[in-house]
C-alpha cells in the first residue's frame, strides 16, 4: 500500500508541475509569438516595397526602349506596356488584418489545446486521488487493484495502437511498452502479493503476454518491444517459482522461448536479440544447475543442451543459403560450442571421467565436418564461416590432449599439431592455419617448461631417457622443424612469419640448453658421493661450453649466421659463469678443469672464425641461405 501511495504522490507532483508550466508559460509564449508575428509582418512589408520599386525600375527601362523604336511601332508597344505595368503591381499588404489573425490563432490554441490538457491533467489527478482514497479505505480489494492495473495497461496498449495507425512511432512504442510492463507486474502481483493466481496459471499468463508482446513487436517493427518481451520471458521463471523441481517443464519453456526468438529474427533481423536469448537461457540453466541438479537428471540436461545448440545452428545453416554472416553470427558461433562443451564436461565428467578427451575429440570432428560443409558451393561464399569453424575444431583438438593424457603427452600432442598446422599454412598460404600452429607451439613450449619445473628425479635415475628430457627434446625438435619449414618457404613469408621463424629457432635452442642443464645437474648430483662437492658446477660449465661449441659448429656447417650468433651468446654466458662464479667458488682441480675446457672451446671457435676469414681472403665466399 505504501508503494502505491508513493507512486500516486509522484504522479500527482508531475501533473501539478506540468499544469503550472502550462498556466504560467502559455501567456508568455503567446506574447513572444505575437511579437515575432509583428516582426514578420514588418519584414514582409519591406520586401513588398522592394518588389514595387523593382517593378517601377523595370517599367522605366521598358519606356526607354519604346522611345527609340520607329513611330509606327510606338503605339502598339505603349499600349501593351501599360497593362503589363498594371499586372505587375504588388498586392496591397494589410498588416492589421494579419496581426489580428495571428492573435486569434494563439488565443484559439490556448483555449482549445492548453485548457484541454489542463483539464485532462486535473481529471487524472482526481482519478488518482480517488484511487488512493479507495485503496486506503478498503473500497477496492486485491482483485479490484489488479483489475484496474490490467485495464490501465490494456488502455495504454490500445492507445499505442491508435498512435501506430497515425504514424507516431515514438509515442506508440512508449505506450505499448509501458502497458506491457504494467500488465506483466499486474499478473506477477496477482501471484506474489495476492493469492489470486497459482504458479502454473501465472506462468501461463505471463508466457501468453510475452508472446503477444513479441507479435506486437513484429507488427510495429519495434525493437524496444521485442527486447522487453525477451527480458520479461527470461524473468518469468525467476519470478514465478513453486515447490518441487519441474525441470522438464522448465527446459521445455526455455527451448520454446529460443525458438520464438529465432522466429522473430527471421521476420525482423534485429541485432542482439538472439545473443540476449542465448546468454539469458544459459544463465537461467546454470542457476537451476547450481541449486537443483542431481546426477539422475543428466540425460535431460544433455538432451536440453544439444537441442538448444540445434535451435541456434539449424536456422543459421538455413540462412547461409541466402546471406553472409554478420558480427553477431560470428559471436554466437564462437560461444555456442563452448556453452555445450562446458555443460557436457561438467555433467558427464562425474560419470565418465576417462572419456572427456574423447568428448573434445568428438566436438573437433563435428566442427571439422562443419568446415567441409561451409565450403560447399550451395552456401553463400563467406570466408569467415569456415575459418571460425576451423578455429573451433582446432581448439577442441588441442584440448583433447590434456583431457585424455598426462601433461607430457599433452605437450607432445600440441607440438605435433603446431608443426603440422604451420607447415600446412605455409603449403596452402593460409594465414589462419599458421596462427593456429603458432598458438599450439606456444602451448607446447609452456607445457615443456611446466614439465621441467615439476619433474622430480629419483634414484635410480635414467639419464636422457626420462619423460622430462624426452618431452623437452621433442618440443625443441618441433620448434626447429617450424623454423626449417619457414626457411623452405622463405619466398612467400610475411614479416610476422619471419619473426616466428627466428623466434622458434631461438626458443628451441634455449629449451635444449635448459634441459641439458637440468640433466647434467641431476645426473651428477645423484651419482656424486660428496653432497658438498663442486662436481655439479664443474660439469655444468663443461656442458655449457661444449653445447655452445657444438651449436657454433652447426652454424658453420649450415652457413647460418643466426645460429652462430646464438652460439656466441651462450659462450658469453659461459664466460660470465667462469669469471663470476667458478673463479670464486671452485677450488683446486675443478677450477683448473673448467678454465681449461673453456679455453679449448674458445680457441676452437677462434680457429673456426680464422678459417672462415682465410676462406674469404681466397675468394671462397660463404653463401648465405638465410
């Protein structure tokens, strides 16, 4: 009751303000209009005087021409000049009559329009005050209050239809939208505030109301009413709830709602309508899932999600025959499969955890078939559609590895898929495939780093032949294969591809250096008898120097300067370790051995560079294959 009184008070205040504005501003507007009318009349008089003078000047010029004509022609011209001058005289202006006419028009406007609107406002205030008095005194019960709200809502909708017939498109949208919202809350009040309707009856009435609002939206071509109907339909299950869990009715209602939205979109393709329906439906589903789901209902949940995906996929494929994709189509086809997969993984993962990788693989196969179908000549040529489907299929394929296998197997799968996609993208000159390959290679690189960080060697230890070292070496080999494939197709590379080429090669070198360091450290530490011995540090310096020397030799053999520069960088790191760590921490024979090995490797590198310099001096130039 307090809420109704507040609403009535606000409405009364607004009407009083409007009436006051009409009473005080109306005469002011009349005075301003009268003054503007006088100015217009004066301006019109001046323009008339200018026209009269111009006609006189033109008549004088005609008289001059008549004087120079022969005598026998003068009477004829003179006879015709005078009537023409008479015809060209401006009409006399009557300022007093026009001013009185404008005054009568303003008075008529105030008497007919302003007073009529003031009378209507006072009548509305009287009705509001009577309604407030009737509610406070108990003259109108709950049924009467709901009936009054429904009648007002129906009157607003009828008024909106009348305005629609007149072509006032802003007013009819406001009136119809307000009437729809008022009727929606009237039905909800009959269920929630007063025991007039049961939950099923209220739900049916609200569903019918939203259906009628959707029909009005199609008839009026009103996007606002369409969105109001969808929002109301999504709010209905939240507002109208009852004891128990009629989940089958709940799922059926949501499916019918989305089918109706697809039908509206077929007639009026408004952007954002389908996205609102899909996101709202998934939100309602997850609200239900978090509070009322039980594993016994998993069959119904799976069927509901599959049917919901079909509701959005089937119309899209039917429309693909006659139109290309829009931005909303692109967004829906990106998020739709993930809504489906997340739900299936959540529901079926508890019952069949070992099959989740197969589920992702099945999704990848289905979306691969979509790629093939989207490339058919029957559909509109749309380059975005196959690429979106292909990206989705590749994402599910990459996801199948960590779901089905352990971390190192997933890393191997990502590496193999990345190399394959990169090579295929270069082979057929497809940029999306190359980018997808780079993504999977990044996943494989991070997976290799994760394997190195979490692997804990134990005794007995298998050097080299363990899952950490083998996994990282396979990933490094994939990165080297990626760089080699880019080198083979170097004539058709873009700037980004060149960056990927050198970045993958350098990353592969760094991964091998890291896993070699871990391998040498763990092997020596586990087999060493003295825990405080400096043998692991000595062996690490040996390994770094030898690895840099081997990499330098490969650079000379392949005549590849980036490889040699990488080797020089590793030699620099080795020298820094010798000078800043080994010199101060190692002692005795270990210091001698590390510096001796470093000297040998550096001397060999210098000799190799001297040989290349002598070769250049004799004219045997190094051919660059970069």
